[in-house]
């Protein structure tokens, strides 16, 4: 499992490729989200694979089980490393997503993750907007257990919940954590955030880093700093 995915939060392949080549980041693991994929489609995945980038395709599917299964069957042919759904879609939807991936003729194993509670949400928003009772921790743990029981390989969660999840799920269950910031960068629209060192200490399987690298004055230096902090558990 790759330890750091660089979030390609750019509107076009041209902008993404320019960033990668200008900053000598060819071949690094990347996350492709909705903005880029919905503009470029499978073209962007094909280009990234040609350049040997491991790929986390972050589409957060959430629909009726049959629709998700058919979508996953199509996505499996892209042979990316990770895809995801929303855990709030329920057990049957998660099971059907896994079934769709496994029904493909591709021999490539794509890991299936389920998003628990978005890192942009705090407890107040979760309770008042979504109507979910109890704490964020309680809801994330409940959704993680549901995800594992439903056959997925792991969850997308906040760093702050990763260690708690391992108290309730198996040690092979993956926790991929966005909301990662280097110590000197702003929080932006994320609320439950942490540094790479904190993520490692909390037992996260992998981290996703975006603006701390893409908006840095020297993205290559920032990328290396994120790797160093993850590997060494230091902030400087």
C-alpha cells in the first residue's frame, strides 16, 4: 500500500500534467477526484498509468446498490489501485460495489474503501445537518465496522479516528486519511486535520496530501518534507 497520495486537485489534465512535470513528481502516487475525472474522464487515468502513477480514484459513489455495482464493474477495467464509496450508502451497497469490482475480467486487484464522515464536517454539522446522533468517533467506528463486515478493504477517515478504528477492526483493515497539512500550512476547508507525523503515530495506513504540496512555493520540497515527516515522525 502506498503511504502518500498526492491530491491532483486541478481542473484539467493539462494543469495536472504541467504541475507534475514542472515539479519533477513523475510516478508518485496520486489521488484523482471528481473535479478532474468528470472533466477528463478515463483519459486522465490512462495518461497517469502510462507514466506509472499509482492511482486512488476518489469518486465517493453513493447510489442504489445495483447502480453502484455496475459502475464499479466499469471502473474495475481502469485498473486503479483504490476506489471508494460512501459508507452511508449502507451494507448492501458496499457489498455490491465489491461484487462489481470482482466481476470484472481484469486480474488487477483494486482496493475498495468506504468514506465514513467527511473530514470537512465537525460534530455540530454532523448532528444538525445529517441528523446523526452520538459523537463523530462513535459514528465513524460504527461505519468502519459496517464497512469491514460488508467486505470492503478499508475506510477513508480522519487521522484522529484511525487508531480507534483498529480497536474494533482487524489489523489488515486499511485507514486512508485525508485532511493532512504540513505544520506551516493553513487548514482551509478541512476541520479534522493533522500532520503526516501525527497520522503515522495514529496508525494510518496511508495519507492524502493536497494543498500543502500543490500550493507550496516549492512543491517538490514540500512533497519530500511530507514523506520525511511520515517516515521519521518529525515536523522539521
